[in-house]
C-alpha cells in the first residue's frame, strides 16, 4: 500500500457524508492527497490557539498563498478555502461551521498590552 492511499481523513464533528466527499476530493484532485484536509484543519486549529500566534512568522511569510514556511498555517487555511469551494453546498456549510469556529478564535482581539509586564 502506498503512502498516498494509507492516510485517511477524520475530522471530529463532520458527518460521514462530508468525510466521504472530502475523501473523494483528496483522491481525485492533483493538489490533494489523502489526509491533507484533516492535516490543514489541524494546522489551522493549532495556530489560532497559540498565545501570540507567531506574529513574526506571519510577517515573514507574507502572502497566505505562499509556501515559504513549512506547515504554514495560512497555506493550510487557503487549502481549506479551496476545498470548501469544491465541496457541494450542503457539505461545504458543514466544513465552514468547523473552520468558522477557529476563524472566530483568531479574530478575537488581543488582550491589552500592560507596560512593565504587570
């Protein structure tokens, strides 16, 4: 069994019909491999929950569509966008619901900076 067929997509909270369509896309699109969508979602989730979200790296990477940084969370988010556009409307809504929760975490304002560390 090759590495391309061993990985599977599993995303908590998604119905099996959505996972089936994602698996079909991962097998049929030349820019995806099995497991890519769940890996992208995992990278995005981990990134938005980082305390300071590695802002220096955001600046260094520049465009969210560039692949200059290994495991770039913005490349992962761009991939999720592409997949959500390729899914059927019903299944896309399900994935958008999960991605939207992580986007909401990222969009929360940062706590105010306290000079002097206090």
